[in-house]
């Protein structure tokens, strides 16, 4: 029997940086076991240029990324999500959307690199750091023995990953 493919949705407010990076990372690192998606509660309408530049530099094909509303994933015919992670930064007072339903979920707050002002080097460093944080958390997530964990244990692991 084939291993299941888990659908993973990353949500933030604008869907222009963090959630797009997370979608890319989980799909690549998940090697066919995970399919990433991203959305925003108040989408910017376009993916940020710094996000696209970073992902292209790291060898990602960025042609399919777009900023979209989370409403797409609540509509009939949308993929069924197995996991949903919010990546907005509540420490900075950013409001995080709440997803109804029963997928396993957790909050993995990441500072928004799109809010960083400064030199090109400072902005690039913020995007690099957001990518690094997401990559580390997603690496821990995709290596969990998901099929062997009960709901409570899985929820605890997901929450713990968000605190790293």
C-alpha cells in the first residue's frame, strides 16, 4: 500500500512571503509525501519580489506561486487539508486567521520579512531568517512518525515545533 500524501496549508495574513516560502519548502522537502499550499486571510494579490528572488536563488520553480485567499480552500472541490499552520507573528501584534474544521493544526509564528525596512542587506537577511526558521520547523514536521502518533501526541509535537 502506498504511503499517504499529506496536504499542508500554510496561512498568514497577506500570503506574499512566509506562507509562500513554507508551501515551497514542504513540497520540496516532503519528497512526494507532502503537498504544500498557502493562503492569506487578507491576500496582498501578488507574491513579494524578495520572496520570489530568494526562492529562485535557492532553485525553486516560482511560476505557480500566487497570493490567494484562504476562501479557495473552503470552497467545494478544494483539496482536503490534513495539516494547517498559521505562520503570522502574533508577537508583533499581527492577527492570525483561525481555520475551522478538524485538520491537525498549530501556530508557528514567524516575523514578517515584508515588514522590514532598511538596506537591501537588512531586508535580505530578514527573508533569509524567515526561510531558515520555516525550513527548520518543516524539517522537524516532515520527520515526525505521523502514522504512529495519536491525535493528542501529534498536536503536542506540532505545538512544540512552533515553539522552537
